């Protein structure tokens, strides 16, 4: 299996780029944000829990997130590989992902990190908020909170993959096509 962690702050372009990579490499795309949003839409208990954190720009607790991700992986064990988008967002999640992959006899191949300056992220998220219908994109305070949470809790996950020699930084500013090409070059060199 090919297992890629697509990493980066909110608004870095993970969802957009995942679509291209799925098409190109035939991997299963698992976005924890998308899965949470589908639970919110379906008004499940998990959705109600997740929404209370997401609307404030906070992370959903690890235990809840890890269990949900593990279920999603289990439902796709026949996959050629995975692109994880928005997961892991904490070191505990990174450790859980390694254990989960080990149960499949697999391991993460690389973390590809889209690097985008903070000012650009804010512009992109506010712009997306005009059409996304996402409450967490509509409020500048929630956007700032998400960026702060990213810097405090998620950015350190980079070190976890650096220590394993699996971290690859990708400049995330430029045309969508240019960024796709950079990601493809990185994946093809694995
Ligand atoms: P973005 O990367 O633009 O913030 P996502 O759709 O990836 O958007 O995530 C939206 C929200 O969902 C996050 O702010 C957080 O509340 C929750 N979430 C998503 N993935 C995780 C995760 N791995 N751990 C905890 N919370 C998560």
C-alpha cells in the first residue's frame, strides 16, 4: 500500500490537492474534517460531539477522532493505499496511526506538508467561507483560533515524521497545477 499523510495548516489546500492525487494514484482519500461534517449532516451522536468543538475552532478529542479514523480505514482494507488529510493532527494521533498501519502490516510512506504563509491562509479561508457554508470559515475569530491550534498542537507533529526521515515540505503557494506537480514529483520519488 502507498500511504501518504497530507499535512498543512487550515486553508493550505489539502482538500483541493487530494482530489488530484486520488485521480492520479487511485488512493482512498480519508479526510477527518469531511467525515466529521458528514456525521454533522446525518445528525449522528458523533456529529453532535464533533460540531461542539469544530464550531469553536478546537480539535475534536483524540479518542473520538482516532476511533472514527480506524473505522474508516477498516472499511477500506482492500485499498491500493490511502491519503490521510487532516489526520494526524496531534502526536497521539500520529502514534495511533502507526499502530493501526502496523496491524495491516503497512507503514506511512511520507508526510507531504503544504507550506503557506499565515496571511495567505486567512485570505483563503475567508474567501472559502463565502461559499463553503462552513461556520468555521465564516468567522475571523474562529479562523484565528484554528491557526493558533494548528501552531500549538499540530505543527509539532512535523517533528515526529522528521525523526523517521519521512517529512517532505512542499511550497503551497502558486497555481493549483504547479502545486499538484510538486506533490506528484515528491510521491514519484518515494
Ligand atoms: P481545515 O484543515 O480547513 O481546518 P478540516 O476540514 O480538516 O479543515 O477540519 C475542520 C475541523 O474538524 C477542525 O478544525 C477540527 O475541529 C476537526 N478535525 C478535523 N480533523 C481532526 C483531527 N485529526 N483531530 C481533531 N479534530 C479534527
